[in-house]
């Protein structure tokens, strides 16, 4: 069985999840005509789901680790 460096994995998975969360949030903003028309609950919920999905996908393996 391959020994894993869990600290390195957690750091890489965390960075990937943060990037994915930010990308999802930014992608939702152009849907509104103005910044005051943004449905922030939907943006935050979608971004959080993207971050969780990224972490779960990272369980399968990270190429950089």
C-alpha cells in the first residue's frame, strides 16, 4: 500500500477547492444586470457546493501529490 503524505494532500486539495469555489462564485455574477441584483444566497450556495465537490473529487487522487 502506498504511503500518503496527508499534510501535502490536504494543502493541495484545499488550494484546489478554494480556486474552484472562487471560480464558481465569479461565474455566477454576470447573470445579474447590477451588483445589487445578485442573489447572494444562490452565489454562496453554488460556490460552496463547487468547493465540496472539488474536495470529494480530490479523494480519488491529486496529480500533484
